[in-house]
């Protein structure tokens, strides 16, 4: 799975408004500051805080 680079440039964490990075292993977008993983379903990032998974 790959994510469009232009889309990745404009996406931000909905909680802290910081940058997110695509993590192929976790199959989602990661916010390092908030330690959240946002899933990607059918090539659409689910950028809802309540749907995100906490990373340790």
C-alpha cells in the first residue's frame, strides 16, 4: 500500500495539528507527538481522534 505524496504533505494530526508520517509496517499514519496511529481503509486515511490507536 502506498499513499499519495501530495496527500501526505497536506495531512496533519487532528489532535495537535503536527505532521504525520506513513508507516507501511503499521499500515497507517503515525503522529509521533501524540503517539497515535490513524488507519487507512480503502486508501482513505481515517483521521478521527476517537478512531485512532494509541502507540506505546
